[in-house]
C-alpha cells in the first residue's frame, strides 16, 4: 500500500507573516497520521513557515529550484540552500513554470537529477493542454514528458519521486477532471514507469492528481487505485485544505 501524499502549492501568495498565520491556522486542521502533508511555499516563506510548523505533521517544501549547484544565476535558489534549512520536497516543472518561465522537459530532467542528488523528493508535474486532450493525444504527450523527466534517474531514485498529473485545463479553473479521466492518465503514467523500470518501481512511485481539487472532489479522486493523493493550489490556502487532507475521515 502506497502512503498518500497531499501537497499544497501556494504559488506567489502569502508574505512571510501571512505564511506564519496560515500555517498556525491550518496546523490543527491538517493533522492526519495516515497521510504525508506538504506545504510548498514561496522561497522567502520557507524558514518562517518551518518554524511555525514545528511539532506538527506539516513538511515545508519549495516551489522550484535551479539545476546547477551554485554560481551566476541571479535570483535562483539551489538544492543545497534548500537542504541546508531542511527542505525535503520541491515542485519541479509546474505548468506555470513551463508557460511563464521557459521550463522544458529537459530542464525538468536536470532539476529532478539535482534534487535527487541532494536527497530532496521532486514532485514532478506533467499534464496536457485542453487542445491536446481534444486532439486525443493526452497519454502520448504525458508519456513523453515522463520519459524525458526520468532520463538517467535510477530505479532506486525513481521510487523516491512523486509525480503530479495536472491537466493544465483544470488548474485554477474550477474544472476538475472526472475521476475516470484522472485515473486513466495516472494509470498510464504508472504503466510508463513500469516500462522504463520494472513493476517494483511502478508500484512504489506515488502519483498525485492536481487541478481544482476541493473537499468535495478529493474523496473519490483519492480512492482511485492509481491516485496516491493530490497537488492542490487554490484550496491549499484555505481551511478547506484540512478537509482535503482528511478526505478519508
Ligand atoms: C496547482 O497549482 O498545482 C493546482 C492544481 O492549482 P488548483 O488546485 O488551484 O487548480
């Protein structure tokens, strides 16, 4: 049985003082020993959010990192900077980073390798546009993203990654993929991992669904055999996130 992992993606929201207030508000609401809970927050919020989360089940993660070790990359943040303060999760290749900041499957792969080198679990995002879904190429497209993201990643390393399937048309739009659509693609991703590696690796890897997850849609989505939790944007900033984390109660 894979342990569920439910992560919030705060995006560019919350000043450091707001972050502390939100962590304090959500701390009692997201207590659930059966689930790994991660808040992926803006870089400047990481340290204060960690302080506020002390003694709780909340893991504080990052929303992005650079693939180089260090150097002349103004404005970027490195894997060592994250591990130095105890970060264990980082979102890689979110569709907003791909759309607005030029991230490609190749840079995603480089970041995945760098995160794994530093024992940070990458939450690797993939997902199709509405046009791709309408053209019937969703699974081919997502398989391609996964194959490139995992280039040169060993089976042992792959077991410690998380994949977030996020159809772009469902992110921040209030349009949730149907349970069948989400399960179909998550199952195809697991099959792709099985083809790249083996059954052991495919069964170990955790695959999240993301895209307008709410307290109402979470229980059915997370009950699917190939959906091991969620990556949650908008609803992770609200008390509703507690209900999503406690989808099984
Ligand atoms: C996301 O940002 O990864 C996301 C899924 O956002 P939302 O839940 O708001 O659709």
